[in-house]
C-alpha cells in the first residue's frame, strides 16, 4: 500500500509556513505498519512523478483549505485511481467543504483512521478519528520526514510533545480537553536529534508547556544533566505560573516564554473565557521577568463585544507589560465558539478562507472599525500612532 501525504502550499508567498507535524506523525505511524509512505510539502517542492499512491491524505488549517481543494484536483488528474482523504482543523470543523473533491474526511486524530482506510478501504465519507492514547506508539520521524519539516530552516525549529488543552478559549478550535503527552524520554530524544541534525534554537509548541509542572521539571532536569545546550522558547499560561519551575527552565535554556494575554480589559477576558484577570496577568508577567526569562506577550484585537475603550485598555496594558509583544486580529475560525456567535456581535467580512490569517481583518465587532483596529495593532507591535497614544494616555501607569 502506497500512501502520499500532502501539506498544501501557503495561501500567499509571505504567509510563512505551517509545519506538517500532523502529517509526519501519520507517516511515522503508517510506516510502523509497513506502509510505503511519502510526505510532500507543496510550499517547498512539487508533487512526485515517480510515486504512484493508492491513498492520498491532504491536511489543512483554514487558511490552507482553498489550496487543499486546488491540490486535490491536481492529484485526481495525476493519480486518477487514488482515494483522496482530507483532514486537519478546517475539515474537522466543516467536512462538507471537502466534497466533492475528497472521497472521505477524517475529523480529529488521523493515525488510526488512515490505517483503517489503508487496510479496509473507505466505508463512510466522514470518519471520526480515534485518538491514540499512548503517543509513544508513534515512532520518531525518519530522516526524510524530519527534512520535510525542518531542512533549510535558519530560524528556530518547532517541536510538539503533547496534544490537547484543558482550557476553553472561545477563539480556539482545540476540542481535546484530555491532554496527552509523549513520554519524557521520547521528547528528550526528539530534542537531541533535532539539535544534532539541524540547530539548537527550538520552540516547544505545546499549547502550555507549564501545564504539567512535574513533567516540565523532569524535562528541564534531563536537559541540564545531559548538557544539551539548547536555546528554548515555550508557551505558558497565566494560570500555570510557578516561579521555582521557571528558574529551573531558565537553567535548561529557556530564554523566552509566550503568554496568550489577549486583552487588557477584564470584561473581554471574561467573555473569551480566559479564566484570569488583568491584575493576575500583570503580576505573572512581572514575576516571570524577575526570573531572567523574557516574556513575549500575545494580544488579540477584535474579540466579541470589543469597543474602542476595551481596545485602548489592551494597548495601554501592552505598552507597559513587556517590550517583547505581538498582536493579531481575532478570527472566527470554523470549529470555534467564536465562529458560532460572531454574527451576533459584529460583521464577518469574508468567508474567503485564505484571508483567515491573524494579520488580516476578517471580522469587525459592532463597536469597532477596521481603521481603529489597525491603529491599535500597529501601536502594540511598535508603531507610533500619536493620536491613539494621546487618547489612551490616561490609562498608562508609568
């Protein structure tokens, strides 16, 4: 059985790239079951002419979904007898977008579902993927799979060691509340291989690295004892702060932690279900900086019920909290609670999916304008909108 897994090209050249972790995981799992598997990232290379698959899997998040459909049409011409299976966050949320271009859609985890399709064929058009409980059942990727993800990357590498998130932010499509982890030894070996084969600047892209404090401490302890010499960034959460753990993380090579702060207004934080307050955020950012770890504050403009006043609170908070910060526009991605209620609170400007990027405005709450949203975003990320700064000066607490 030959299986071709495809990461579609990005929606436009400057978009960047979505690393095909999920597809590489499926490839590793299928190879363990003696399938002949190839992985192609169409942002970097073309479809193969010398590999004729029986099954083709195409994965896509929302901005990539139009190119996934375009890709499937090319695949059908090249390999008319292959069965085409779509997966990924976008088609998990709205599988009907895959038809008539796909023979089937897998919703959720793809490893076991793709294996079943390879063995038994397609019995239903929409398949609910069965989660793998022990992630270590997925072998570490072979060199060709790693190269498909990382080769040629001069900026930091990314690595994933967990699936799922227990929190329930309205703008997130992660529905798996039961968090599953690779074992510490598996994860450390992955880090070691990446640092040896590519370079040592690595972003641990788990939703919240500090969620399981005992596991995070064990990972850091092993990195220190093995003297891996890593430069690490991680995602944290305001509600998962532990100063002693951060001090250990600092010793292990963590130089930056990213916090999804989103807003500087308590009412907006409550509406988007962040489960913390502005005062708690201010304290955690301050105490994190005291450990010597940089804080990358992540903000979001244009959430439900936003007004110029609530956005001004976010700008004021951002200018005081940390010098390292980023700001995106809130996007009602399919599969999120935000998507379900967006039109009650504002206007969805487009359903042209390749415009659903966090640097493009696809949604405007009733209390805002596109112009004000751009001014606010630009001010947070380092612009000098003097009129807006003057308007929020009374909120600043220098």
